[in-house]
């Protein structure tokens, strides 16, 4: 069992606000009301303590993906833990349905072990004209029977399915997912404003990487962006890597949706936490140049090489967003969406001792998961 410890002196970001000279007590794997008499005290004065990050949308990292073997998936999990992501949903990429069903079974085992928080199927039920880095020959309409096949293969561990809900069967599939407690996410879509509203009314609650892989906001054809931003029932994913979004688009989303409806995600692929070079994203070859991943054939942006510590630092230092709003977008909001906020997503007694230590410039200096240091504190 993890040893008891007290982290003292940091600016601690709590759901109620930031405590300037705060302390967090950890007993075993959980945050405690008070410290044990034998607890080790760690002075983290001059730092920030924030909850461990929760990534809703992540395809891999550290040179490995969630579309490979169990060991490759664990390599990706470990790579993102080093950057503060203590809870991660494993995202698949479009493939043959039987291949995805087999992968769902493998990932379900990792979810049962507590290594991942569940499975997100991004594709194959998406629009060919907004396919991004998905193989067009493998795309299909969201037939509810086929959607059901995937979620059943996940053995109760499916957390989200991204669909182009304007396609035949789209709205019925949204209803099916809602009935099974699986998040229906609108993305890789060519839907109109009206079609998007219909899908939200049917139960869709997430915008998959808002602005990306969907029609742009127009003055006569507002499209899905307006519908997703205006509806209080929808959480919008944003990829804050400086490539996927202009800073003004990020500001627009935070301003219009409000900090309580934004989830900052990575949409990371294998190269996250790695370097430039050639990688695979599902069946497609990707080249990473200066940290930007694009398909070798066609040049479409192919996920990202982002890690959530970089997303945090960028949001606070470049986008000038309040620290508390960024913490909500990286931890509390996705945890609530996944239904795990009783365990993770904030620094409160009784919850898992998942936390990230940042310096005054918001550089990562330590990561704890369930009371154990994943990245030892760097306090020098």
C-alpha cells in the first residue's frame, strides 16, 4: 500500500476555488481528511497542485496505440501518465467491424483491470466527406444493429461512440446508445444545424473535437458548430495544440459554452510523447513533422501528438484562461461525463489520490496516481 504523505504549501485548486497555501493529505491510495501521525511531509511551496487529468479521446502515445496488443495499449497508457493523464479513455480508429469487436474485447479487459476508463469508438459510423484520418473504404452508415454489436463486444466498457448522426440510422443509433448508457458523440459529420439539433434531442451529449471534421460556422448555414455550442446538454471537446484550433476559436468555445461544458482532449496518436517520423493510425500511414501528424496519402491532420500537460500550459499561458476553468476542462468535466466524478476529477477527501504538481510557469514537476508517484516530485 502507498505510504501516507502530506503535500503542503502549494496553491491547491479545489472545486470551490484556489487555496493559496494549501495542503493535501494522502493515506494509501486516497485523499484523506487529515494526515496520519506517521505521514511524510513534502514541501511543495511555490507550486500548483491540480487533479490528475482525464482524457476522453486518446488513440495512443509513446510509440504505441490502443489499436494494437494489450502491451502496446499499456505502453500508451504509461506514456500519458508521465504527462499527468491519470485517467484515460482508449479510442479506436475506423476498421472492419470484426476487427473493432476483437479490439473491444481486448480493451475491455484493460478496463476491468482499471488501466483505462473505457472505450471510445471513433468510426466507422462517420461521414466520408468529413473522414479526416479514417479509411474511406471501411466507413459505413450507423446501422443500430452494428452499433449494438460493438457495444456488446465491449462488455459494458463502451463509454462513447462518435457518429455522423445525419447518416441513415444515425438518430436511431443515438437513441440506442443513450438507452445503453453510452455517450453518443457528434463528429466527423456533415450535418446541418437542424440535423444536429435533432440528434441532440435524441440523446447526443458530446461534440467530438468541435470545429474539426465538420462544416464551418456560416451566417446562413450555422451547421453543427452553432447547435453544439448553444445547447446546455452538450460537452464540447477541444484540441488545444496550436494546430487544430486558432486561439480565437478556443476562446469562442469557452465563452459561449462556458467552462463547465468544455473538455480539453488530446486526440493523441502513437507519436504523442515521442518524436517526428512515420507511424500508423489504424490501417493508415502517418508522418509527423515538427510535432504535427498528417496522413502520408492526402495530407489530412491525423490526430495529434499532444499531451494534456502541454494543453494545460498553453491554455493558461498563451490563451490566458483562468486556471480554475482549465482544471475543470481537463479533470472535472470529463470525469462527470464519464460518471466517475465520485472517484476522480477533483482534489477532495475520499477520492483517488490522482494529482499533478506544476511549477509557477505551469511546467509539470510531478504526477501521483492512486497515492503512488508516477513522476517523482522535481523540487530543486
